[in-house]
C-alpha cells in the first residue's frame, strides 16, 4: 500500500518540478523580451509625444510646449502657454520592472494627475498595458498630454 502511495507522491513531485521549470522558462523568456523590446517601445512613445507637441505648437502658432529629455528613461513636457501657470508632465520608464514600467504625473494643476502602465507580452510582442488592456503609444501620449493641457 505504501509503495502505491510513494509512486503517486513521486509522480506528483516530478510533475510539480516540471511545471516550475516550464514557468521559470516562460518568465525568463518574457524578461528577455521586455529587455529587448521595452526600450524601443519607450523610444516610440517619446517620439510620439514630441510629434504631438510639435503639432500643438504649429496649431497654436507659437511654441507653447517643449519636450525636454533628461537622463535615459525620462522626459518632461513643459506647457508654457500661461507663464503664470507653468505646468509639466514628467514620464519615466524602467525596463527592469514589468509592473508599472511606465509612470507619469503632472504638476502645476489644481488637481495633478498620474498614470502608469506595465510591460505585457502579447503574441510574443511587448506592449504597454495593464492586466486587462493593451495601450498603443498614441493612446498613452494622448492621455499624458490631455492631462497636461486640461485644467
């Protein structure tokens, strides 16, 4: 009787060990994908924000916003339409953290706002998102700049 139990227990332990190995392999693969694709995604977001700021300045007829790239993984957008009420939006990115890899916040408002996104894997590709949705760089850039422009 104990031989049957021992065989079943050993089989369960082997199965658990194999499952952990597979889970670890997937986690490692996802980590590598984030390290490979995350910086390019961040760069695409920064370029999208810069393009939208350029369009805003052109539409307004004079420079009212400027993008300042700081250290790697960070940029700031300053809105200077009203010098007495200068506002800014600061964004930061860290590929080393899957959850909340992208963070941003505004300052200079009555009610400042913030946002965050994780790096998620969809079909072998890294995208910004949360546990339910994926977000394009256009969606995120719009959200960031809307928070900056709106009172």
